[in-house]
C-alpha cells in the first residue's frame, strides 16, 4: 500500500510553520511533523488498524481519511494555541499562562513557552513551578546562564523543593560550577534521599569535578554511583518506554567503552533529557484552555468526547490528586452546559404556554440561583 502524504504551510503573525503528515503502512502508523524555518519542532503519531485486508479501495479511503484528520488536527492545534495566547495576553490569570506555556513547551515552541512562563512569574512571583519550567526552556535552547539565574532566584525565595534544587544543580553543572552544583544537589537529597535523578546528577557533578582537576584525557573510570543510578532510573515507571530505555542503554554502552570525551558527552545528553523532560496531560490542559478561551462554546458532544478520553487515563492516573481535580473540572463544565440548556428549555416551555404553572415555577426557581451558580462555576474554573 502506498503512503498518503499531505503538506501545508501555516502563517501566524510573522512565523511560518510547515506541517507534513504521512502514513507509514509498514508500521501501521500516521506521523504528523511540524517544522519552522527548516527546523524540526514536534510530531504526533497515530496508529491505525487495517479493517478489511481484502478491500484495497476501502483501505486507501480509510487511510486517506485518518491521515487528513491528523493533519487537520495538527494545524488546528497550532492555530488554537496562538489564538488562545492572543486572548489571555492582557489577562492577569497566572494559571492560564502557565498551562498554555506548558503546552507550548510540550510542543517544542519554546519562544512562546518562555513568554508565558515569564508572564506567569510576573503575575505570581511565588509560583515555583513557573520558574522551574522557565529554567527548562533555557536549558532546552542551551542558555544555561539564564537557567541558573532564574532557578537561583526561585531557590533563594523557596529552597524547600527538591525538584528545584535538582534543576539548579544540573544547570550549575552545565556551567562547570561543580562545587556549587554538588552542594545544591546534596540539599535536594537531604529533603528526599531516594530522589534517583538527584543521586545520578550528584554522581555526574562529582565525576566532572574530578575530571576537571586531573590529567585524564582519553580513558576514565566512571564512578559506580553513576552507573548504579542510571540503572535505578531505568526501573522507574515514568521511564518505562522504548525511548527512555534506548537512551539509558546508549549511555551505558558509551560508558563501557571508556572514552572520556564520549562519556562526558553522553552523560550531558542524558542529564539534559532528564531535566528538560516534562510530562503533562495535554488533553486535560488543552481542554481547559479551549473551553475558557477558545472563542466558541463547546457543544455537549465535544464535552462528552473529552470526558471519554480523559476517563481512559483513570487506570494510570487514579493515584494522582491532580487527575481527579481535572476530572472534577470537566464535570463542572458539563454541569454548566446542562444548566444553561435547562434554562433555555424552561424558557421555551413558558414561551409556548404562559399558563403552564409548573414550568413557570421551575423557571423562577432556576432564575433565583442562576447568577450565583454561574459565578460559583466561573470562580472554580478561573
């Protein structure tokens, strides 16, 4: 079966994105990739199943439809992100900027992620997660000095977060400030001795410090601590996928060869991947932003579709408080939709029959609580 290929150019303000979407029949998948100025930005992959192997025409039509849907979804998502950004830019709502920044970051549109995290910090200077994500942005683009500056600012304000100390320790390591990095990472481990990433990063900082102070040139003996904690990371559930296992295996293979420049490069790459890794539920975050600032009312079928997709995450997210908070938010939004629909239906009943006592009574009761109910919902959603 031949591949289905689609190309589009998307202009937003002064930016130009290219979207390439194509089916890969051998892998039974469809891949949509986004580029800007020739640079790869992000990708989304969708698997498909052959429904009727004997019907070639049906297969091709099905594949065309799925490829077109993914291509359209990718374009719509980029358009929607920038549209929402234009809507929330003048608003003093730190959480909206933070959520949008996280999605831009996840989609590797780093310049816009930086703007939104900076705006979050301006609106809420004590919101540590925004500093951490802004630090991640700067490390993603190799601006380690800026990462150190922003993370230091947060650490001075609140040193109680092990994750913050770990991020600052890595940024300092990249700046070759090994003594400071070691001290900060030790602070992270005082607060959480089982913090595998911080243990690994401390081992790397100590090793780099030793290398910098010695005459080692070609071959080096890597500390057992570093190897031990790479293997510990491999056992963590959040890294149990093909991408991470391949990354860890490549690092261990480079270490085993004993070539110092290759070891140092490999360790730095692994540190950077770990520290800039941000796992978010883009489905949940984009649902909130689309509902609040997407420019149109979501109909109930769309709300049900979101609910169904989010409910599928229950098995893997049932022990996370933020998942149930977001699930509650979805149902609050559904309540709002149904409440407003009920008001319209009662109004229609009274309009058709002004003497319909029960409908008039119900409409009056609903009217008494409408304003307060909607204010409550808006307060929760904001």
